[in-house]
């Protein structure tokens, strides 16, 4: 059974070359010859658009591939810093990808990893640019030429409000390249796009069915440096960008920047700080919050941020996305408080593809991964103590190869006392059949990654990832993130 674990508690900066294309070498070759780069692996042709948008498609009639130097007199890679207005959805309609790009502008550290700085259309310009994207446990460096789909002198797909700016259009092209075509990125779910642009584990919540510990999850995620976004869904196109009675904008992307608890009218209240790039919303209820607590929260009605009670948040908003960054994407101070482990495994038909616990005769044959949690959280929620741990199970399905997704999930079991401290290889059916040892179970979903936070007591546990039905072939990555100390192993 091929199960390997990589402890990534420290910083990891390793990047591999996509299609074995070395940006510096290719740029140097072009500068020597005087020719602008033309990418043979993702050519400026209908093949890179996809079947529906490709040759003879009425949707791309009149399309021309143009370099920025042909579209304006003074093209710039980035103008006055990268902001959300640099990302305007074009004809392609890849709104999920646009949302993920927009989240990058909220974190300069993450942005600089995905969009390497010091690229330009002047210094060492050779018609080639590069970006770094996360793909199944590793960062890949992707080069593109700067030939972009256009029509009548304007970019056809993603573009910036600032007509001279091209970083977002080039990043969209790099993402289309790793997915096989421009058309392929239209179907990328938002949660996958967030993962591919941050390397993090992403969660989605329907706030009308919010789990009891969601505020605790949000608070922990923010402490970790995660990116949180929320919105109010609409039922029809007519509602898009319309105001609610509270002056919140429907379908508009808001970000959450803090989660705290304050005393309000003698009670402890949970609060969220929300950022609206279009302006701010103020609440008269702030008059009853103690001045010292306002100071503690860096209270401000400027910069488009406002505070809202958690209960009001659940009532007003409909969707929440959390992109949890791994330690290699955090500042040294943040990363030092967390431990991260990454495992690789396989479900092999006839040996390790046992299915979920609904099939007890084969369930114990699934790969097993052991963790030990030692440090209790610094804060509690509703009187509960425990260790916060984020677990994500991702199946390796390559979109460009049209592979089918399995319904996947995982189960967490407590290691029995008689096994603690021993060099365990795996737990058998006799142990796993004891219901009292089953501590938690994720949802089983037909998506690329299933990711959830859990609050577990200190101790030793085994994580068993599986497909829902037995005898389904596949490979996967299991990612575990927790506050120090956590110890990991596989069996």
C-alpha cells in the first residue's frame, strides 16, 4: 500500500516546472534571438479555446490573438498595485475563477506567490510571463506567451478597468493552460479555484444550515490567516447588485476580516468585521459597546469595514467561503503556531478500496492515517474545550483528462487505550466496529475535496479516507492542519 506522509510544519517553497518550461531560460533565449515567445504547448489558436469556443464557433467569431503591445501604446503588467477592479469578467463567464483572483488582492503575500513581481513590458520584455499555481500538493510554475483573445481591439475575456493593465488577463491564460483550455475553466467550481490560487483547503457553508461551531471555525481560520468571503445569493438576475433593507448588496462579494467577542448590554456577543469595498455600513448598536472594547477591536467606520453580530450575519448572508492557507503561505509568526502534514494514498480495487463504514466487511482495508493532538485551544466556545484540527481529503482528478469524480469522505476514530503509545500499523475490523470509538465523520460528497474543521479532545486518532462505495479506484491527498503540537503517521 503506497501511503506517504510529508511533514510541512516549516516553510516549503519548492516549485516544479509545468510542461518542463523554464521561464528564465526561455526568456533568455528569446532576448538573445530577438523573437517574442510563442508557446508551443498552449498556442494562440482555436485548440487553446476548447471545443465549444474553438474553430468555427459563432461565439468567438472575429476573435484575434493580440499582444498587449498591439492593443495599447503603453501596456503595464500592474498599475498602482493589484486591486479587485483589475478583475472584470469577460465573455468567458468564468465567475468562480474571477472570485478567486479577487481574493488574491486582499493578501499581498499570497498575491506575490501566485503573481511573481518585477514582470513588465519594458525591462527584459520577450513576450513571456509566468505565474505559480497550486496543483495537487505542489506549486507549479506556468509560463505563457502574451497573445490574448481579443475582438475589435479589446480583450474578449478577463480584463482590468485600467485598460493598460494585463496581469489578470495573463493569469487567466495561465489557469486555462493548466486546465487544458479556456473553455475548461468555465466549469471550475469556486472552491477549487480558491484552492488552486492559494494552495489552501477551502470550505463552503450554506449559512441557512450553519453548523453549531461555525463562529469558532471562523475565528480559528482568521487567526490562521485564512481568507474568508461571504455573499447574499439571488433567485433571479433582476436581483443582482440590488440592495437589501440593510443596504447590503446582493450577489456582491464581501470579505470577513475579524471575529471577536465583546460585552454588549451585559451579555457576551459574537461579532464579525466585514469589508465592503463599495463603502461602509454603520450600526447604532455600537453606542452600547464599551469604549475600551471598541479600542480593543480597532473600531473604525472607515475603509469600507463594519461590525455585525454573528446572529445578524447568519440572517442576512447566505453563503460563506473559507480558504485556509497552509504554513508555507503564512507569515513566520502565523506559521509558527500551526503544524501541517500532507499524506498521499491510493484506493486500489481488491485491496485498499474498501468504501465507507456502510460496508463493514471491507471498510477496514482502506488506508489509515494516525495523528496525536496535544495542545488545547486557547479559547473555548459554549463551554467546550478541545483541539481544533482541519482535515481535507482531495482526490487527484485532472480536469483536462475528463476524469470522473468519486463520492468521497473520511471517518475519525479514537485510538483505544490499549493501543496508545504503540507502533501501530493499522486498526482492524474488531476495533473499528466499536461505535464508541467513532469520533466524527465528514460529509461524503462528489467533489474534488471534502474539508472540515473538528474540535477533538487531546489524544490519538486514526483518519480513514474512503470513497462512499467500495472498489472505486483513485489516488488522493489527505491534509491535516492543527495548532502545535500534533504528530502524524500512516498505516
